C-alpha cells in the first residue's frame, strides 16, 4: 500500500479523498455507528485514496478524530487527521502530534480552526495559542528532530517524525486586502513545511484557475494542490449563502439556481450530483493533483458523482469552467481574465497602484516613525534602551517611569493587552491580542466575509487593514516577511519595550521562513541577563 505522500508524489492517478465528519457522542451512539458504516464502505472502495477526519468541525464539540480513524488505519486505508489550534495550546498540540505519530497516523491537515460556537454549559473559551503557520512550523521541526531544552539545560534531539503535513488556503474572497494576504500566507505555509495544499470550498472556476496560476508563477507549482468539491443541496446552499460557515460563500446567483433546482421532482439531487461531478472535472482539467470530496454522508452518493464524472469527455471541463463562475460583483482577481477561456490569464501581474484607504491613519504614520527611530536594531535609542533596561532593578520591566509610559500610551493607542512580545510593527501597528478574535500573528484566518471578521461580523480584519496600510507605502509584499511568530507567553505582563531592546522577544530571536534563529544586535546583552524572572523565580525562555 502506498502512503499518501507516495501517492501525491509518484502515483499517476488523479487522487480522490473524502471527508468523514466526526459526531458528538461515543462510538456506540447511533450517529457514530452511521459514520462507521460510511467509513467501512469508503475503506472497501478502490476509488477512494484517503479519508480525512474533521476536528470539532464548525467549532462544535465532537468525538476525537482518532476514535473514528483507528479502524480505518488498521484496515489499510490512508487517513488524514485534521489538527486545529482552537482547542489546544502548543503543548497540547505537540502531545497530540506525538500520539498520532506513535499510533501510525502520519498525515495531518494543520489548520487554525473555526471559532467555537457551542459547548457544554455555553460557549467554550477558544485557545489559539498558535496558528496554522505556527503549527506547521512545529510539525516540520518534529520531522527534522525536535531538540527541546532539558531541565539540566542540555538539548536532547528527539526521534524524527514522518508527518505528511497539509494546509488549507482560500482565495474565494471579495476584497484585495483579503485575497493577497491569503496568497502571501500560502507561501509562508509552504516555506514552513506544508507538503500539500487543499483549497477552501468555492464555486468560481476563474478563482480556482487563479490559485493554480499563482502557485506556478511564484515557484510553488511542485507542491501538490487538492481541489475542494462540496456536494451542495438546498439547505446547505442557504446556510452558506447566509454566511453561517466561516469562509464559505454561495453568491446570490448560485443560491437562486439552487433554489430553482430544489423545486424539481427529485429535490435537485440529480442536479447537485452533476454539479459536483463538473467541479471534479474542472479540477482534473486544470491540473490539480486530486480532489477532496465533502458534504457527502452516504457511499452511494459518492459513487453516483464519480460515475457521472467518468461519463464526461476529456475536454468537457472547459465548458463546465465557463458555467461554474459564481463570483460576486466587484470581486478582486489577481490575474486578468483570459477572454477565450474565461479563466486566469497566464501572466504575472502586480496588484496595481495604492488606493485611498480609511485604515491609513495618523497613528500608523507616527507609530512607524517611532519604531524606525527608537526600536529598530542598531539605532542610538535602541542601544540606550537596552542599556538602561539591563541596569534597572527588574530588567523585565525596565525603569518604572518608562514602563508606565509604555503601558498607558500603548493601552490608549492600541488597546494593548501587555503580552510582552509585541507584534505591532508586523501587523501595520494593529494589536492581534485586542483586535483579532483568534490572535493571528502570521496572517489572516480564512473566515473573513467581505473583509469583516468572522466573529464580530462588523470590523474589518486586522490583516486587511495591515495590507492596505503597507500598500499605501508600496511595501505590501513585505507582509508576513517576519513569519513565523511564536509568541512567548512567559513574557506576559513584562515590558515589551525592554524585551525588544534586550533581544528577548520574537523580533530579537529573528527567524527566517524555516524557523531557524539568527543573531541580533542585542543578543549579547540579552544573554548576559539572568535566566530567572527576579519577580517570581520562573524561568524565562
């Protein structure tokens, strides 16, 4: 039996994966029994190459994916386990990864995850200690042989894992400030170790072809790309259209088409099956490595979709691509439209000149000047700050008057939460702790809708705002140049200014895209300080 990695890299076949949505309750519950029956049918099918199992999908509490995955893995079918950051901190994620590796689960789809929407006794508190980029980076380090610091101060390299790391991306967004950060984040995910990519649910062939074109034009076309095909129905189309599933869009024309088809004698079942089959054909024609089939809960429905797709002629997908074009008015496209095919034109382009944005405010301009002259490494003021903080009674707080100035000014200007490991310069001087529900420090999640945050639904995503601010200066390509940022929670409640000047925060531990540390201007001063917090006795990492 080939592994998923071997199939992605070596198999000549167009691969078919399918989604198994976990359920709430034990394995003896009726819904779990139905899921197991569905899984058994998928195991027996030679056309299904792998089965992907969700992790508390939609932010709901459900049976852990391992419970459903074990019988599938033991039966010899490849399993992809979804691993998300919403319910576990970095220690929990690492523990989960070690368990997966120990039990033979080597395929992980790493995601930030949906904000919780339900739970016992009300809404659960989300975690989001790291994001998808941070999780991918950690899994990649585990593949290389993680070398954590032991209690005695020595490093002990651990056994290498064999994870095939997958990631998700989406370009089915309305505004430029949504689309471009997603593309930049996709590049960062691949740099940090993602080995295959699955796109988000979407129903626009031009955007699908644009994603393929972007990978090819930016040196990422060797990364296998899997197309997401979701079996629509009248009720699901309404849920998507109403924006109840973060990041998934059914435009008004598609929603109206679904409603009309629902009036047919079979409730639209034949239409929706053929629509899914056409999407598979489009992905095959565009050169995707395979498809990921979701929204299906009975094996007979999968069989029907695959049989319909087999009945198509080789070039039928070109006509289907012209039909499946359900974008929204004013939607941003990175590439121009090919007048012949209606798809993305095969040429590299730029995003165009800066446009006026309400997010480019005086606070941004002033903050940039302050950072460049006071906090940038090598400036006279940064050297002075490092010296005065190192000599203060509490080097983690710095001189009390300076600490008070930092606290009150940042609280007033940025709603600072005193994390001690500041990301303001990397997000257009917007605080991810106070202004992002998921504390995203390495680019946006995929849940925005028309630029707005998926959680509050009103304010623009901080990464859209950051992109527009950087574009006003012509440096939007530098977005995520800093990633990956893994915030040091041990610095919470300390002075971010002192930590920056003394090289203790993530900026002081400068990294390249693969998470390898490089030296900083203040490293020698930082290493000269005690490794214990003088206030609590806790070790500072």
